């Protein structure tokens, strides 16, 4: 019974960490997309300048 309890705890912790990480990534990508809508032209210009230096 102890093994099953440890296994269940590990599965619950793993799912919690996975869902938490997915939520953080989702919030981050949402804020980045909102910033991209505002600064779309400047981001394109920065990318062109980076490629010119190579």
C-alpha cells in the first residue's frame, strides 16, 4: 500500500508541475503576442539589422 501511495503522490505532483508550467508558458506567450501586435514593425526592423551583421 505504501508503494501505491508514493506512486499516486508522484503522479499528482508531476501533473501539477506540468499544468503549472503550461499555464506559465500560456500567459507568457499571450503577453508576448500582445506586445508583438504593438511593436510589430520595430521587431521586423531589428531582425533585418541582425541578418545584415552576419
